[in-house]
C-alpha cells in the first residue's frame, strides 16, 4: 500500500468514526428529549405525533449508520483491491 493510499484509508476511517459518533450523540439527544413535545410545538403537533416522529428519527438514524458503515467498508475494500 502506497503512502497516498494509506493516507486515504486513515482519513476515511477518521471521517467515518466522526460521522458515526455524531449520529450516536444525536440519537442520545432525541432519546433524552423524547418524553414530551416542546412548548413551541403546542397546537402544531400533539405528544403522540411527536413520539412517532422521534421513533422515525431514531430508526432512520440507525439505518443510516448501518448503510454508511457498509459503504465505507466497501470503499475501503475497493481501494485495497485496486492496489493489488
């Protein structure tokens, strides 16, 4: 593996780790504040709808993390294959 390829793989790993960490932190915030809709949403969204939107946000985030990880690993594998 050349130096440039190594730099690419390390940068990709760092970027991926940061993305996944931010997604995890965001999911934590959604869970922490998911018990009741904020006052600013009174009259716009009831608590049940707010809870459903939070469940959707969490499911979408988890799916996005899995997809992102898969694509990152696939890209990493393709870089390694192109070297050989």
